[in-house]
C-alpha cells in the first residue's frame, strides 16, 4: 500500500546529490524476511516485551523509594522538602543522590523514547494500537508497582536495598536485551545490507531516501526535532500538556498516599503499598477492554472514508478518558477529605487509571500516525514535557494540600482536566485543518 510505503520512509531524508544510473538501490522486497513487518508474531512480541521491560525501569525507580522517604531523610540528615526522587544504594549525601537521579533519568529514558518507534517499525497502523497498549503498561505500571515493592523492602530490610534490587533488575533486563532485542529501524537495516553488498562486489549501493549529509548536522537535526514538533504543532502541544497534567496528577497522588493512608487511615507501609494496585487494576481493565477498540474505531472510520486513514481516527475513545479523569479526581478528593471508607477512595483511583490509559494510548497512537517516520521524535516530545511536569508539580503539592486540604487540593487537578477535556473531541473534527495549516519540514 502506498500509505505503508510512505510510512517506512527513512527518518532523515536529505539527498545531497542526484540519483544516477550507476547506483544500485537496495530495498525490502515483498514478504522479505528481513523486514520487521514480516517477522513472525512471536519475534515481534519478544521485541515488544524487552522494550516494555526497559520502559518500566525508570518509572519504577522514580516511585519505589517513596515508602522509604522517612528513612532516607533520617539517614542523610535532610528534611522532607529535600527528599530526592531516585536515590542510589551507595549515596552518602543528598548531592550524590541528585546526581544519580539525573544519570538514572538520562539512561532510563531509552525504553520510553524508543518504544513507540519500534512498534511502528514492526506493525501496520491497523493493528498497532492493541500492541502499543500492552507496551504502555510498562511506564504506567512502574509508578504503581514501585511503592508496593518498595514498602515490602523498607519494612523488612532498609531503603538502600530498594536500589540494590533495582540494580539487579536492570542487570537482568540488560542481559535480556543483549540476547533477544533486534534492530527494527528500516534505514539502519538497509544500510547494513548496502554495506555488505559493497564489501562483496565493490558496487555503489544505496537505499531509497538515504541521507548522505554530514553526520553532525544529522545528529543536531535529530536532537532538535522533538522540540520543533512540540512547539510548532498545536495538537501535539495540547495533547502533551494533557499528558503532562495526568502525569503530574499521578505522581502527586502517589507521593501523598503514604501520608493519606498511613496518617489518616492508620495503614502500615505494606498496606499502603497494596493500595497502589487500585490504579493498576484500572490500567489493566483499560488495556483489556478499551485499548483494543482504538484499532476497531480507527478501521471503521477509515472504511467510511473510502479506505483513506487519518490520524484523527485515533482520538474518539479519548473522550472516555476525558470524562473519567475529572470525575474520578473529584470522587477521590472529597471522599478522602471527609474520611469516607478507604475502599471507596481506592475505587476512584481505579477509574482514574482507566481514564489515564485511554488518554495516553490514543494520544501516543495519534503521534505515531501523524508523524509516521518521525514517530520516535513526536513521542519523545511528549515524554520530555510530561516528565518535567511529573517531576516538578509534586514538589509543590504538599504545601497546597496543607493550605486548602485534600478536597480542594486534588480538585485543582480535576478542574484542569475539565478545561482540557474538550481537546480530543475538537481535534477529532478540526485536527486535519490544523495539521495542514501548521505543516512543517522535519
């Protein structure tokens, strides 16, 4: 199909000279076993599984320490407001902890940044949403499972063991990647074929759309592309802001659950850790029952449009999440405020998790379809934005909650969600015009 051929065009396409007759072009053939889209399903899913495991590590580490914050503050002679996000097992002071957090975030971003592009490399648009939903469970379940495991470790060992366990898990994941992860980026695969063919007979081999420009400008362009996409595309900026609000809300909720349920409800550390499974159940329900329908809705709209697909066909189900998010937040805020039974408050977090996964999956699939060969850059743009907001906002939430209480404090996030709720519906109808009006050369 023409659409699929265009989608597989190389990421960097700036030919520096005219094609000539002495050039021999190497490309994937029909049913080519070297083309990731023709791989056996087990091989594709193995790649997805390894990338998903990579993507869970950074969010897992970012929340796994929360049950040990009191121990960390005491051992390192710091205060509640100075607690670091991702300490490492041997850190002797707060400065080292902050440095290690920076390094951990830098290297831990690989799985999150590359996951969407990898899935786009292996799966056709009509089938990728369901697969992407299972992959996205990694970065979403990380903050959910982290406090549970962290609570068990802190209660039975000490806070430093949290990071020894993370080191073991990271080592295991690295070994898995070394043996089972396979390259899926088409230009890289074709470049390798061209090089091997040249070594065999000395011919002048190239692949379609090959970029022969200087290396450093190509790297610079690749690094700037996510920011260019983020700040010049209204749809990406708005949906990235939506995801950022969700991320900031999620981490604000998670980092205060120990205080809410440990203080107000009298739960111990392990019991509080189990409560994080509330949103986790919502994540799983969304992936089982809603996310697979993203492809169904997409294919139906495509069929109605005489077989022509549009990225906006990914957005209709986002309206479910747009409704669930503010309702669940108001539900949680005021049931906690009035000390309603803990189970009622946790059910609210389950609906929040369901709405969160719905928004995230529709937005990520929109990025992939709208930018096709620049899918990884578009996803990176949203990831950078939401990660910054997710890291900064929770720092100010404790002061907000002390000033106005849990009810109005978490209601602030609900009101912001209400303000952003019309975005998916508006972009569903007007997104194509916006994409045309703000078209850019990447």
